[in-house]
C-alpha cells in the first residue's frame, strides 16, 4: 500500500489518536472500578445487573426494618422475662412467709414481723410490674396484656405484613379488697395467711404461665434474628457477586493500560512529525 504525504490529512495521527482515546477510556473505567471496588457502578455499566443489585439492596433495607422490629421486641420480652423471674422468686418467698404465718405455734409478734416482710414483697411486685417497660411497652401490666406483634419476615400474609404474636401477661396485683392476691393482702392472722396461701397458688400459676410463654417468645425472637442475620449476609454476598470488581484482575489491567497509554502517546508523537518530513522533499 502506498503511503501518501499530506499536510492536510494525517491518517497515521488520526489512527493513533483514536487508539489512544480508546486506551484512555479503558484506563478511566479500570481506575473507577479500582477506586469504588465495583464492576457495576451505575445502569450505564450494565443495566440488567444494576437493576438486579438494586432489587437486592431494597430487600436488605426491608430486612433492616425486620431486624429493628425484632430487636425492639427482644428488648421488651427480655425485660419482661427478667421481671417475671424476679416476681417468681418473690412469690416463693411469700409462700414461705404465708405458711409460717399460718402456723398456730408462733406468737403474734412473730406473725407481725412475717407480715411486714410480706408487705414489703408485695410492694416489690408492684414496682417490678410497673417498671418492666421498654419503649412504652410493658408485657406485665394491663396496658400491654394483649401483647405485641413485631415483624418477623419480608413475607406478606393475608394482605398484611408477616408478624410474630407475643402474648402479654398481666401480673399486676389485684386492687385492694379483691379476693385474689392484692395490694393489701395480709398474713397478720393465721386464718388470713391460710387464705392468702390459696391466692398465692393461683397467682403463682399465672407467673409460671408467663414464664413459659415469655421464654418461648424469647427463643423464637432469637431464632428469627439469627435467620434474618444470615439472610442479610447471603443477600449482601449476592450483591457483591453481581457488582464487585475483581481487584487483582483490574490491577493487572491497569498496568497494561498504563503501558499502552505511554506507547500510544509516543505513537501519536511520531505520527504528528510525519508532515514535517514533507519539507525534506522541497530542499535542494
């Protein structure tokens, strides 16, 4: 092929410039991948992959909401469990005091002392039930005896969110004068202590039921939190597999492109000198 010399059109320079531009574009892409750590940064890179990754990111956001709901529920239930366990301990102490007070062999002074201790334990139960609260939720009083319903998954059930039902347990003492364990219950007499023993048995049944239900709820929440954590990790890994760059590969490509860029600049420089050769044709 003949090589034409022209001062108007430098074909070699144009070819070298086009190749250098391609190299610079590739270098810019590679540097972007290395800087961001991602192979797909926007829909301009790969629409299908980007849309899929965005969908997965949306699910990760939803899972954060689920984890937040479960975390709040865990705090509510953990506090209720702690309160109920303490109440159970108090009831055991109260049952012992009531049985001692029902004994006809003790003196009135001893019975009065036992009743004073008993009254103190009643007050502790009231303090515990009223203070076993987190974020305005208390599973041990009538205010939340219907329970709580935290989110447990991303699924939709019967047209609504998938929630976990956690029952409350109203362990607040009955009002004064009630025929149940009440705020004014007394073991100041042997006959009264015998009656209170029956009330304590009924109240203890409620406490044991609450311990069972709350313990089951705590285990269920912990299991669901563990599952959602693993699910989040799996989805996040999936997003990474879609969009993350292979940095070892990009590093090698960067070195090659930088070398190619240097060579391209040299080639363009040589091509730009070609028109100057025409001057040699006109020298005598």
